């Protein structure tokens, strides 16, 4: 009974929260706070129309291309760098400053530089995703390795474990949760990177929908495109967070 | 005696303060400010505007020009009341937004140049089934290229969107794109950098506004005198330029405009205006009804405007221009 109540609360409260938010949006649209600000109902209709005519799915096919390539690159190279930095002082000394600088650099200012070097094609967009996502993934992997419980390492050594066993059986499983969290946060940054790239480099995919509908004053469609990328990013990140909780329960996470 | 001196001093101070306050008030009353939203960076093509702004200032109308990132942002500034007058051709916004915004002056007509890599293409027919690059979806550049395709009975394989003539010019020089459309300064740049590599494709007579002024009808009605002064100065500048393109250089020097312009760009001023004047880019009469009709036709074909039987009065407010032209000899 108590469990049933908890589930009801878990469903009802978010629904009330959404209804409240969308209600305010509707009111703000009809008031209006700006003549270019569409109410929620018109935005929702525009979103459905864009799904029905295929323009939104087509846009996402195009947007996901640099995002997926960038994230795969970050997943392989980023975690590799992070582990390398965590295990070797030399690699840490050599690469840590680069990732700290990248993490602090304002991406919108760097994108023109990328276009000068790599042009206006897919490469530049992939690089925008990598530049935003990589620092988070690398730093998380690095911290995960570095923060391994010293008593576990001592234990391994006292059992005469080899260096390889120490890394494979103690360090990596212990850092897994932080590495995964890094991937999740990196994907969130990747979404930001791909949208910035599509708005600032060449308008393709969702960036094209936003730019085009803004230029022809189709404000409900423009807001629908923006809202759709927010929803997709939020759902993906939330899904990954749940997966993370299942894969790495608190007792494994060590926190 | 000491008291009377102090009294005298206080009285003088108070009197001067009052005179100052009233004089300031009268000064403020006789001067009108127009907040002008420009969706572009200020460069040599804005010189006619800057000259007119200076001349309007001498007649008591302060036009405060703010440069925005794009035409859309400038349009939003006007829609939301943060700017009074905008520059651009946001016909779609004028048609769709619920508050009455109208165009009232044509600053310049479209002047673009389709340009192709000579090694790949020689004529419009060669572009059949080929890839081209234009500014953005629904832009004037796309409309021009589509109209040309219709005229020559060809169909492009695909249209890529590469915002900014400068970016397309660089991509053309680097060989990333083979066929595109550029504005005059960037066409000149490309032809100068690689004179034997590219050719311009002939274009029929495209008559549409590149830059026009727009504002809410409410603002135009409440600020008739100031708008008239501004339009009179813009018209005088256009006429002087059309009579002698060199006049722009003389005025720039006289008024001290764009002082920190790089020398390379400085050399481009005269050729730019000579070419623009030759192509009838700057109207002597602010465009008026004929410009409005041409625009409605062109932007309907481009897809920016929807519907048939579009009416001039739904997009243009011609009274301020008529009033200004009556004052310009």
C-alpha cells in the first residue's frame, strides 16, 4: 500500500509540475510577453505537424550524425586519455593542462577558429562535439582512477597482485561509476556542442530548422524545434542516469 | 554686506541651474532620437547610412545605430520595442506578426553575382544536376538561384546553406564549393585573388530590395517630423551618390566616418560604389510603390511570403516617403 502511494506520488507530482509549467507557457503566449512568443498549444501543434511531414525526423538524422561520431571518438579516446592520466604521472603532466584549458574555453568563441582550420563540413561539427564533451569525460575518468580507495590497492599488493591485476581488478571497476557519469555529462555537453555547431557553422539538422523558421517568422515551429532538442537531450541524459544507477548501485559507487 | 554677497552668489547659482535645466529640456524637446537596428556589422556598404545619420543629427534628429548579429535579431528588436527602425527585408515577419510593422524606405536593391569555378562549369546549363551553395534557406540568394534555374530550365542536385558571402567566398577560393552566389565586395575579392579561376554567370533583371527600412506604424505616425528629416537626408545622399560615387569618399573624409578602416578596405570603397551606382542599387526616390510591388513578387517567389493577391498597403506605409520627397528638391 505504502509502495503504491509512493508510485502515485512519483507520477502525480511530476505531472502537476508539467501541467503548471505548460499552463504558464500558454498564458505567457496569449498575454503575450512578446508577439514572437507562441503559446504552448500552438507550439505543440507545430511540433506534431513537423513530425507528421517528416521534417523533424529528417533533421534529427542529420543532427545525430556529428553527435554520434563525436561521442564515439570521445568515448574511446577520452576514456583512454583519462585512464592514462590517472595511471601515469607523465601522461598527466603532458595532457591535464590541455583539458583544463578546453574545459574553461568558451566554445562559441572557438568555433570560428575550427571553421577556419577545418572548413564548414562534418569534420568541424564533430570537432565542436569533441571539444565540448571530451574534457568532461577525460577529467571524470582521470579522477575516477586517481580516487581509487588506497586500502583496496594496498590489499591487492599485500596479496602479491601484479600491476596488471591491480589495474584490471581494482582500479578500473572502482572508477567505472565515475567514468560512466563522465560519459553521461559528456553527452549533455555533446548536445550543446552539436546545436552550437549547427547554429554557428552551417545550418543543418535541428540548427537549420531553428534558423529557417526564425527567418520566415514561423515562431511556433522555431520554438517546437528548440523544445524538441531540449526534450530529447533531457530524456537521453535521464535514461543514462537511470542506467548508471542500475549498473553502479551506491555500494559499488563507493560514495 | 557679507550676507548679501552670499545671497547674491546663491541666487546666481540657482538662476544658472534653472537656466541649465530649462535649456536642457528645450534641447531635449527639439531633438528626437531614433533607435536604429542594423542586422550587420558596420562596413563600407553602410557609408551612405552613416552619412545620412550625421546630416540628420545636424538637423536635430539623433539616429542611434546599433549593430546586431543578424537581420532576425534586428527584427526582434523592432517587434519587441527595443528599437524604433530596423534595416533588412523581413517580409515573412511583417506578414505573420500581429503588430502592424511596415516598410517605408528602400535603401538598396539586391545586387548579387552567381559565380562558378571555370574548371567545372561554364554556363547555367552546366549547373544542371550539380550542387550549389547559397546564404540560408528562404533567403534572397536562394530565390535568385532558383529563379535562374527556372529561367534556364535546369534543376540543382542539392542546395547547401553557407551563411555569409565572406564564408562562401573563402570556401570558393579553397575549392570546397564550386558554384555559389556572392555580394559585390566578396565577388570583387574572389576575382582579385584568383582572376582566371572563376567566371560570373549572367543574371536577368532581378528587382527586389536588399535593404529596406521598417518600423511599427505607431512609431511612424508619432514621429512624422523626425522620420521625414531622416528620409530626406537618406534621399539626398542617394542622389548625390548616384550623381557622383566619389562624393561618398569626400563625405567620409569630411565627416570623419569609419576612421579605423584597414587600408585594403579603404581602397575598395570607390569601386564598390561605382559598381553599385552603375547597377542602380540606390534608388533616387526611396523605392516607393514600385519597389514594394517588385518586393512582393520576388519574396512570394522565394517562399518568404505566402498567399496570392498581396497588397502593398499590408507591407508598406508610403506616407512618410511621400512627405519627405515633397521636401527634397
